[in-house]
């Protein structure tokens, strides 16, 4: 059981790293500026990738907690 949880965590961590790197954008001039009036809205593929990243992050946290409790 412990080996399966370790493999699940490895797969989740690799996919989480890949999703984070895929989300990085080349033109991030206005995104980091707090005082900028430009608003960005995620649509389509970008929104799907964002939601998938959050889902995999939550699954990673849950698997970490389960492994800690066992």
C-alpha cells in the first residue's frame, strides 16, 4: 500500500510540475503589476489548465496526508 502511494505521489508531482511550466507565459509585463488597470481573464484552454493544476494539487495534498497517517 505504501509503495502505491509513493508511486501516485511521484506521478502527481511530475504532472504538477509539467502543468505549471505549461502555464508560464512569455509576456508577463502587466500580470505582475499590482497597479495595472489591465484585467486578464482565463478562457478556454488556459482555464482548463488552471483548474486541472488546482485539482492535481489537491490530490497531491490528500495523498500526502494519507501517506502520513498510515
